C-alpha cells in the first residue's frame, strides 16, 4: 500500500484527506492519505520516521511550510521563489520539496475562465502574505505584464514586490478601488471575507465588466467580492478550485496517476465546509 499524509498544527480543519481519498477510490489505487498533527519541534523527526516507514511523501501546511524547505535535499525552483513548500516527495531516502499553490491557482482560473489570459492586461492583487507570494509568482510566470499590489501594511507589500522586480508595483490599500478600473484580473489573497474573519470592504463599482475576479477564500464559496463583481457584469472564479488543483501534483508523484478536478469532488469538499 502506498502511504501519504498531510502534516499541520493544528490539522483537524484539513480537507486534503477528502480530496486524495476521492482520487484513490476513483483510480482504484491501494493507497492511504491521512491527517497527522505534528508540533513544530517534532517536524524533522516526524519526517524521518515517515521515510523509515516507507511513506511516499506528504503535504505540509501551517506552520511547517518553511521548515519543509529547510529539511529538503532538493527544492523545485518555484518553491525556492515562493520561499515555502507544501508538497514533499520521498524517494531513495531523499526529500524533494515543491510548492504547488501557484499551479493550483492558475489551473483554477483556467478551469473556471478558460480564456482568462488571452490579451491579458495588468492584475490587481490584494494582500501580501504567504498566499500572495504564490499568486504573484504564478501570475508573473503565466505572463501577466504587470501587477499592482496593495496591502493594509504597505511596507509588507513593498518587501514582497522587491522579491519579484519591476513588474510588481505597490499602491496604497486605500487606492485599490481606483486602481481596479484598469486591470484585467483582480485577486483577493487575504482571508478577509472568510467565515470567522472580518469582511472585505471593496466596492466593485470601478471594475470593467471585462475584468476576471478571483477570491482565494472558498468559505463561503460566493464571497461578497465575487457577488459584487458579478453585479458589475464581471466573470468570477471562486477559490475552492485552487485547493483542489494544488493537490494534483502531489497525488501524481506519490500514487502514479494524474487525477481530475471533477464536479463530484467539488461537491464532496463543499459538503464538508
Ligand atoms: P496567508 O499565508 O494566508 O497569506 P498571512 O501571511 O498571515 O496569511 O497574510 C494575511 C494577509 O491578509 C496579509 O496581507 C494581511 O495584511 P497585513 O500584512 O496588513 O497584516 C491581510 N489581512 C489580514 N487581516 C486584515 C484586515 N483586517 N484588513 C486588511 N488586510 C488584512
């Protein structure tokens, strides 16, 4: 039996076992994928124990995404650029670290709005945390000509922009609505609007109806941002697909089959939110 797991602290909230369990069944693979709660001080020893037990690899989430990079023998270029790993593959006693968040983000946009990058103009990204870093890397890699980055704490946006060079420009959080008039893509990478968090106050009145709007928040599935953007005539893509698509490369590396993000999987995960 092929074994994998997701490690976090806490980990109860993780939907990854539902995703991988769905695909294991669909592909008829003799495999298991479980949640494991691992405190930061035990992370390295836990990984060594997994390797000794013959695990194929693991997903890692908060707070292990940086430690996962540090214990790896090899690191993908995208994980290096993002400064964090979410996927580990164990092979021949060695650890390979990757970050699939950006791929998940782009594949979600492409599945939800297939022509999102045809004749693409600038993008506006809200937020400058870990999720924003993966989104910026992916948008630049996909050929977005320029990104306007806004964050409540401007200095954090400036730090992040400096990692990516001249195609990322920082504007004030208070100027975001005005800046939104001239963009092809708008992405919220903050947790604002998520169940249990503060609301995101963002008027979509300046948006052109040609702007694609994506929220990486997926609970609720239809956030106020997406609702307001739709009233403005914009196409929208919700955030659930990013969670599903980011899981694809890990499944393929561990279990040997490339899975599909199908409607049945979306329904299964939605039912557990
Ligand atoms: P993640 O890894 O999920 O991106 P993070 O690194 O904690 O999480 O980043 C959270 C993001 O949400 C940041 O951009 C944060 O803004 P600050 O850098 O100013 O803290 C943003 N955020 C969180 N709460 C916010 C709020 N009430 N208003 C505006 N932005 C907020």
